[in-house]
């Protein structure tokens, strides 16, 4: 029964996959892609296997295995995850697939989640795979079943790319509420010319097939009517918009109507398939127009392809976009960029104030993000800083490499503990590099539990094999927290919904590390002492700082404890604030104040306070 | 529908700005408006900057509100309010809930924090109408802090032109269907917010 409701772009993708008959759906959490799997796990559909996998490469391989057995399968990830999965993806591209295989990648123009502004369309080019980019939440929902059809029709994996502003947008869509998974009889196909890379002849043949499939995809996309070409009555300007950028075009045109914009002279090619380049539609547009404006977020991929096509057809007019320097390759797109492109092409003089407001942002107080009140990571950062001091080392002489996730917040004040952030698992490799660079002071690597499972384990094994003297601290809060509390292999058994829990306290010692410590980061003294013991030693030392994420732990078992102020003891030394930076501690004129609504009772502040102005309440 | 209405919301993670946006989206949808709601979740966990954009009235519309285009700004924290100034449409309404979440550096006197006058001056420069409400105007709920965000939602509907677009009853309906428990408390806060608008200050 259809039902119109407000859903997000990610939920539309999840529901679209169910409509499309997907029966195996995998992924690894990553903003802005996480809510797709999250939705499916909260709303299980019978006969559909959904999982958070250890990393994106594993996720993709599982989905591809299912598609090779004939099922429809989906793998989801953020752009950083696609980098991880690409090693397998290129091989899957060469082999093709029998069941439909859709790879959802979410890019983040504007870097709202603080990583690279990677334009994953480059991967489609590099792997010769079709890529579809919807413009609205409703289109996401309708497009995913078509992506599966396209995948099976051509026999190739198909990318669906979305950007943050679409993945996280919410709009009303009429959706199905019951689904029948397309559970086919699984098939085993033995064909080493397709499913292995045994020898150059096979690889070259597969490469030829791949190129042919991409060409077939172009035709299939045209037959399926996935792109939209609107030829205007008059010659004039041709506009190519793709993906989300299309959603800004109407508003921009309306904004230019007072400037005598003539819509009857503007033809529009709205691309949903950004790869392969739709030669035929582009040709029609070139034939009909005097100049073309390409509107695309981030890299000028379409613009470049169009320039190549224009050259081949002998198109004499200008092609406008980023390569002429008018539009930027940096940052999120919006109406202003579209207006700017149109105005330049049509020679419309704009007032500087159109869509340009009064910037007052720099008057706002800086608000560096920090860990939550009660976050166990706080204890670990403080302990690292204290251990360095107690060992009479200078903080600026001790390298502490950082990793992805909440643990990176140790880079911010008041901790200023962590020095760098690269990619999942990179803290450990970097640390080994610093060791072999000849640094004489201790080298520390910090990493979260999920990140360690994802990509840290191979690097720890490497450190053990090559005997790199370093101290690894695994900040184990039991959840993949920063992306919104997903399970990982180490999450408590009750949350694993039938899965098995792997205990880092059992795994690490078996990897041959020289020293292994397990501490509770709420116990500042014990954590600092473990570090003081570990740092000067030779060999590979691992400290497992284990305490469940405060947000999850409060939800499930309530706050960890309670602290009480004894205001008469407070001399306003502010040590509690300057050391912990806890959001639950406020300052008044006469004393500090603990916000009991925020406080989790971790009592780190009570352990810092030298005057018993904050004490732990017993019992 | 030939009308459109854009709302830019800012605040600090933990204030419930997301909930305000979700309730407004749902109420608008149930009133027949095309809706696009885009909260920026990114790294906006508790205590970090949070923003959301709600665009009503157009079937196909980009998620990002262009600068100088928001009919209404709802700002729930004084300093973060400054980040919304550039999006305010000249003649638009800027509703400031003047709560202060001082970052650590400000508490320690290492960084400055804007005055209310400074924010007001910016809104005036941006040719907006400033409506300021203060957390002290919120009556305590049985000695406990009330639902601040629902109080602000009540203020918004009573004090801004959004009230003539979205009927309060529609919003109450959404509040009633949203929570299993605490409905009464939330409705009380919402209604108190509507009544508080009789004497805006600032």
C-alpha cells in the first residue's frame, strides 16, 4: 500500500533498494551515507540480509559475491570508503556481474564531515563503470530500482552517487510499505575467464568486455530514459546540469527573470547518468545551441567530456564552467553558483548583493568541538598528557598520531594531544614511520575500536613483525560512535542482533605484542601509570583503554555515577576546566558549577581537583 | 502553491534545533506544503554548531538556502546566531532565543563572546526585524527545566509570520504523534511559548 511520508535521501535509497529487490545489503558507516543501512536495520525486511561489515572492502566483496550468485545486492559507503573498496571494485568491474550490483557512494562537497572533497565520479571514469546521480529525494527512491535493472541488463556494477545535501535532505515521497525480495535460486558459475585474472590474455579480454559494457550502458541508459533533454524553442544557451545541481536551476532562473532572462532561449540537458557521457544528447544540444554552460559540483568531469565531444563535432561556440575560471572547484554548490554561471553566459550584469549576505560569522565565538560530557576518551587524553609530563618529556617532543572517528577530538583544546589525522588505521603506520625516522622520544598511536578492526590490525601486525618500538592506545568505547552509534565487531553481544562479539582483550595479546595493558580511562591514576610503564619500554606495547561510550551507556544503564560540588573548597583555580574541557562544567563568579543534566558522573574532574571542591558521591 | 517560505535554523547541538525543524517539516507537509528539510549533521554532536534549512513551497528546490534569502531565521544561541545573518532576506524576521552557551575558551577569558547589542546591530544592518526572547521568560516546569525547544517553537508560531502559514493546531497534532510519553509536558512548553510572545524584549 503506497504511503506518502517524509524520508531522507539515505532512507529513500534504502527503500528504493527494497523496491528493487535487493536481498543482500552491506556497508560501513561513514557520514553522510550511514542512515541507509541504519534505516534497514531498524526496519528489518524479511528475507533481506543487512549488515554493517568490518570495512568497505569487505562490504563490497560480500555484495559482489551475492551478485555473482545471482542475487541483487547493494554496498553503501562514504567516499573515503570507496578508496578502501576500490582494489576489489576494479576487479569486479572487469568481471562484471550476473545479479544486479549497486554501489552507493556518498560524497561530501563542503566537507561538512571534515574529510576530503573527493569527487567520486573520478572512480567511475577510472573503473569504466556507469554512475547515476539523482537530483531529489523522490528521484533517489525511483532511481534505485532502475539502477538494479541497468546493472543486470548490461551485466555491470552500477554506482549511485549522492552528496551530503541530498543524502541528508528530507522530503515527502510516496513509498511502498511492503516489499518482496527477489530471492532467486542461488547459482554457482565456474568460469575462470570471467571470475579470475589468470593471465594477461584473460585480463585483456575482460578489459575489452568492460569497455563494451560501458558502451552498452550508454545505450541502455538512453532507452530507459534516465536523462532529460529539454530543447528550447529558440537557439541560444544550452545548460548541462547533473545530480543535485539540477535542483538549483529553477530557483536561479526565477531569480534572473527581473534581468530579462529569456527562458525560450535556454535548452537544458539534465544528466542523471554522469558516466558514461551521453554523446547523443550532448550532440543534440550542441547542434541546437550557440554556447553551453556546464553546472557541476566539484571537478569539471562533464565539462571536460563535453569539450572533447565539441571538438569532435566541430562546435564553434564557447563552453563555460570551471575550466574558464568562472566557477569554483571548491565547496558546495548552490543557487548563487548557478546564477553566476547563467549571468556570465548571458551577459547579465548582477548587483554584488544578489545572494550575497552580510557576513558576521567571524564575530561568533570560536567553538572547537570536543568530546561529550562523560566521554571515556577524555580520561585517555588527560592520562597521555600527564604521563608525558611525569616522564619529564616535553609535549612537543612526543608524537601522538591520530585516527578517524571521535578519537581525533584529542587534537582540540584543552587536550592538544593528537597531532595528525589521515585515514582509517593510518595512525599506526604513521607511528612506525616516525619510529624509523630516528625519533628518540616515545611514539604513541591512538585509534578507536571500530577503526582498529577496520584497518588497524594489518598495521599492528606489521609493527610486531618489524619490532617498531611504539605504544598503541586503543580507545575502545564499544561502538562506531561518531557516525551515530553503529555496531562493530567488538560491540557488546546484546547489540549484535544474532552476531558474535570479538573481544579485543583476547585478540591483541595473540598478535604477539610485547606488552599488553587493559585500563579503565575513568581511572585516571591507573591509566596514567600504565602509560608511564609502557612508554619507556622497547617493543610493541598496546594499551586497551576500555569504557563504553557515555551516550550509549546512559541510554542503557544510566549515568556512570554522580559528582557533587563543595563550593566552599573552590578557589577558582579552574584546573577542572583547563584540564578536562568538560561541557558539563560551568564557571560562575564565585565557583565552578556542574550541570547535573549533562554530567555523566565520570568523576575525571573530581580526580583532577586538588582541593576536594568536586567529589565523587559514593553508592 | 505559488508561495514559498525559507527558514534557516541555527543553534548548538543538544538544544533540540533538529526537533524544531522536524516538527515544522512534518506540520508543513501535513498542511500540504512541498517540503525540503536539510539538517547538517556532520560533526554537530552535543555542544557543536548545528544548522538546518527548511524550504517550503516549491516542488523542486535545492537544499541550500542562498544568502539573503531566508524569510525567517530561528537562532537558539546568541553567538551562533551570527552565522545565520548572511542568510537573512532583507525584510525577513530574525528570531533570537538569547541563550548563551559559552565555549571553554570564553569561560576562561581567552576568547571574546558577542554582546546582544552586537548581534542586534548585525540584524539591523542586514535589514531584518529582530525578535529577541530570553530563557528567563520560560516558566519552570515543576521545578525542572522545561522543553526549551518546544517553548521556542511556540514563540516562533506566535511571533513570526510562520504562524499565519502553519496553524498551531497542526503543529500540536505533530507534537502529539511524535512522542509516546511526555506529550503533556511538551504541549505545555509549546503553549507557554505561544503565550510568552505577548511581551518580547530586546
